[in-house]
C-alpha cells in the first residue's frame, strides 16, 4: 500500500497535507493513507482536505518502525496512546482498532522534485552538511500510481471505515454538573448583585449552558480561578466569555454584562456548534503557578502546542548551514555584509522550506483536560507535556481549550495595590473603584503613560479626541482604535458625533455608539433589528460576514442581507449604509465583552495612577514591557514631582521599589553585575563600612566599578573616585581626592543604568532650543523648531506602500509626536535610530485637541558635555 508522509514528519516529509491531497486528486486516487513519523499533528488538515476532494482518508502513524492505520475511533485512541508511549514512556497500550500495514510503499514527498527539499530537511535534522546526510529516502519515494498494488490493500482500506471528524466533544466530567453550577451562581448573587440581581437572565443562561452540556466546563474554570482569587491575586476573564452573567458570578470575569449591555448570544446560544470561548488572564508572575495547580489538581492535563515553522530568517540560516556556512558567515550574509557565488541557490533552498513546520513549542496558555486517547502527547523542549495538535486543530479533535494567560496589566495593578497596602494599610478593591475628578482629569489630559492599553501614541491621541471619563468611555476607545472599527471613515465620524460636531442619525439601533458599529457583535444586533433575525441567527450571520474573502462572496451575502431587510420593512438606503459598516468587520475588531474587560482594567490603571502615582510608577517599571524603556517612565514620574534615587547596596531590591515617596532603582538595572553577586549583597547586608562590604562580598572588579559609578556605594560617605582608589589599595588609607563633576556622574550613571536619576537626559546633551514641547498646544498651523530625544518609534507604510514613520520624542516638559511622511522619511531616515538629541522642524497639525508635528526635517545635533554648558536658564514656551 502507498503510505504518505507529510511535512508533519518533522524535518523529513516535505509536503503539507493539502499538497499531498491535491497530488492524489490529480492522479485520480480514490483513497490516500497518511502515516507520519510518531505524529498525528497533520491529521485534522489531512482529513478535511481528503473529504473536500472526495478522497477516502486512511489515517495512521509510523511508530517504532511499524505503520499502523486506524480502523475506528478505538484504534485512533490507542494510536494516540502508542505515540505518547514513544514520546513520554507511558505504559504500552492495546492495539485494538489498529491494523498494521506490512507491505508499505513510502511516499515521503508529493512529487519527485521535492527530493532535494527532503535532503535539506534531513541535513537540518541531523545537523550535517547536505552532502553527508545518511538514511535519505529514495528519489522515487514520491506519490505515484505506477506501483503494483498488494492484494491486501483493498481489505485494509475497507476495514478503515470510520469518521474522524467531526470528533465528539470531550468535556471535563464529574465536577457536579448543573446542580453545582446553579448552587455556585446562587451563592455569588449577594457578592456581585447586592440589589436587583438579574435572576431572569441568569436562568436563561443556565438553560442554554445545560442544553449544550457545558456545566462541568464552567465549574472547572471556576475552580481554576478560585485558586488565584483565594490568594488575593487579580483575575480577568476576557473575550466573548465576559458576556455571561454566569461567568461574572463565578468570578471568571470582572465585567457585569448587565451594566455594560453585553449580549449573551455573542458568547453562547443553542445554535452555536463550537466550544465556549473563555480566556482568563492572571498576573504574569503567577500564571505558571496556576497552570502547575491545574496539572496537580486534574491529572489528565496537557498544554496545547504551537507548530513552529520556518520563517525567512530561520529558513535562510538553516539552509546556509546545511551548505557548509558557519553561524558567523550566515550572520554576515543576512546583513548583506558579504556575498557568495551560490547566494541565489541558497535563497531558493530557503524558499523551498519556508512555512514548513520545524518543531513543536508551547502555546502561551492553552490547557486541555482529558487529552488521553484524544490527542498524542509529547514533551516540548521546556519539558512541558503538550498535545501534538495546535490551537487550530486541538478543538477539531474534540478537546476543549482553556486559555490561562499571563497579563502584565494585571501584574501592574496587583503590585500597585500591594504597595498601597504596605505603605497605607488600605487594601483597595480594584473592581469597585469610583469615577472621580483626579482620575478623569488624568485621563482626559492623556497622561496615561504606564497604563496598559492606553499608553501608545495612537491611543493617547484618541483619548484627547474622545475625552472619555470612565470605563465605558475607555471601552469605546479601545474598540475604535482597532482596524475594523476605524475603517471607512468611521473613526472620524465617531469622534465628531462624540464631540457634538455632527448629528447622530435618529435610528435608535446603536444609541450608545452614535449609530456606528464599533464592536463585532453590533453586526449581530443590527442584523437582528433590521433583518428580522433572532440574536442567535444574527450571530451566525456575523460569523459569515467575518469569513468573507472574495468580492463574489461579498456581493452574494450583501444581496441576501439587503433582500431580508427590505422584506422586514427596512429602508433600503439605511440597510445599504449599515451593510457597508457591517462588511468592515472582516478586519480585526473587538467584541463588546472583550472591550469592556480591557476597559475596566484600563480604568483601574488610570485611577491608581491618579491617586497613588509612586506605587503606579514602581509597578509599571517592574511589569510593563515593550513600547517604552524605563527611562521614559522615570522622566514622566520626575515631571510629576516624584524623586528618583540611584541604586544603593544597602537599600535597593532586585527591581524598582517605593522608598519614602520616592522611586529607588533596583539592582537589575545595573549593567554587567551577575545575579550571584546581587544575591550575595542582598544576603550579607547591612554593611557597616566600605571595608565591611568588600570583605563580605566577592564582587568582581568590573561589577565593583559599575556599582561605584552608578552610585550604589554612595552610602559610604566617600566620593566615588576615592572608593575606586580604596578598592584598588585593598583597604589601605587613601588621600582625599576631588569628586567627579555632575556631568561625569550623569555620564557614568547613564552608561550603566540607561536612565537618569538627576535632571532630564536632554538637559545634559543639548542646549535649550528657542521653544519646548509646551508650545505645541498653542501653535496649531505654525512652523516650530524643537529639540528632543527619542522615546519610541513605529515604521509603517502608506496606502501606496511607501515607508513612513511615527516618532514619539520628549524634552524636559513632556512627550510630543512627530510624523515623517514618505518624502521626509526617505531624506532623513539615515539620521534616525539612536537616542539623540535631535532637532525637529515642522508644522504643528491639530485635530480635535490631538496635536502632532508634521516634520519638514529632522537631524541629530552634536552632544554638549562641558560643565559650563549644563546649567542653562529656564526655557520660555513660545512659538515662531
């Protein structure tokens, strides 16, 4: 029997399942057997492709040198266990339901031309040169029909008569079912709804959950969440699951669906065939602990895998190494520093393996229960037990994925609350923070640096335009900034209507969003209202719209929708306008529940930043990552009047800490110091003197130098040059010598810490310009020249695919935005890329209170360093 391998015989097979099936169809084959090496990772796409092509799929795997095919679902379960045994050394399973194929004709690639790809993949697997690879398949091992059939082939194929897909749903069991779920919800009513509990909606939701058989699933997620809540750790369910009162009562989500008008049907309804979608966020610092608890509590558990595929850089690197190039040579080739005669050949080889799977890794938080016999398992490189199926295929195989994700916003909020409790004795309930004037003022002024979801330049500009004042306003802003909601001029229209500059059509369909479809589920609500569909039917229609990809598909669905609207008595012009809005949701958008979940968290961040700024900045410095460096956060904290203190061997922690209303820099900011040295300092302190410190710590000379120059030993009372001399003199008395100048201290500190605990960094690098960033707000339409350093930047393309860049820069008084359109970007891009300082010349453009400089030029300016150029007079805020 001809038995194929796919690319899911990792680094051996060459063809994706769809390519194998397409080849089989072209050959007129009526059936196709797939047996990958110790793998069922490609089973789902293989089965779907075969059924679509009218080919009978024969599903199996090669295990311990033998080829097995599944006769039925029992055989499939045993094959999963057999593969798991090979990967994880579990007990030997039964072979019931399996048939062993003894007369096998291998098809390791779809077409003969792929043999070279097979050789390259084998070289990568064996870490060998292509010319030295062993154990290669024959060049004739491709999918073909000119092979003498075995008399047993037909009998084996007929015996494998079953349906892998759709697979039965495998839910958690024996968790108490509907009885326990109802009891948990009833017990939580007083907590979540002290008055006017939504009993009718609760019963309706419980009815749907019971009919769909999801009760134990909800109980399991509740048990997982309870583990975190009982330890006082914040939890936030997001995704459409936040549309459920049941999830809110169970503590899975932190958003009241009634208060935020979230339709349950976006999450679940009786006509929905797929699984519930509940994503639960935990503090990133404790997420692994929560997952370990799940493994310990439920036993039969695995994480979902991610299929790591060859991307451009990795494909080129691996191919070049197989050609005999060293890592250093490959790096030079990739950077364009050198060229070689066979460069074109290298690039063709890399292109041939592009997007093929290389190995399995671990999904960031996807967990499945009861995978035994439903999915083959193996250990990822990190040692974690994972399914061979990824997030796209694990649910098709029948398993319910629960996403337990790490969220840095929750970590920031958690640490802020802990600092406040430690310094004031007050424990804040972040799910019940009020709307008050300090928080509203901070939000409307867009001083949201350090507030997750609200700190990007685009978001801060949108906040200025929209002027939100609570979590519901933030919910709208978070949805509006997504590509789907903002397209077709809807962002402009929404802002104008929000500010009262444009009349709102009197339709009464979406009053809370000024009749603009902002959220994914607005399509469901509108379809129900103007086409006469139920909410369940409206949700199914919304899903159809999201999957539209071609113009023909859009025209067909558009006609169907408009005809339904007319028959329901809707004005055709209104229906057409709403269809145009609806069709934009093929792009990425938020559902109402997801936006509400993030809105509630964002409001908590804003409130905490307004009322407890020191705690907020310390937590943000320790938890936020990505868009801004710590130096940007610290400069904003200093603008708010918060002192910043240098590292101290007697006082600093590993991270930033709050210290008497100031921010103390932690050891992890000190460049070059080893973790063992930090641990020793923390263990041995306090120290009575410099000599005591040097005696009881084994600090290397480079680390000691950095500790001295960043100020960590200033507590000794000695000046820094004297400390260095004392260390070199091995404790002998040293003469009094002058200290470093302030500029020298700043230079050393910035080199070692990457930040300034003194004045703003720009004040040490450049003389003041004629104006500063305070002049921008009053300079709309005027040409302006500013000095600044880089805070962050974002490269993008225009609609014509021309490169441009958005810069966020800063001076002593704040951040400001600079736009480099293609012509200026091409002329000035060579100057951009370092901290600066830069001179920016351009015109101030202001739209709805959000100002930015459209640059005419940007250039680096020479760094000023001499002491007499440091102490300049204050700058007057005026524009030219």
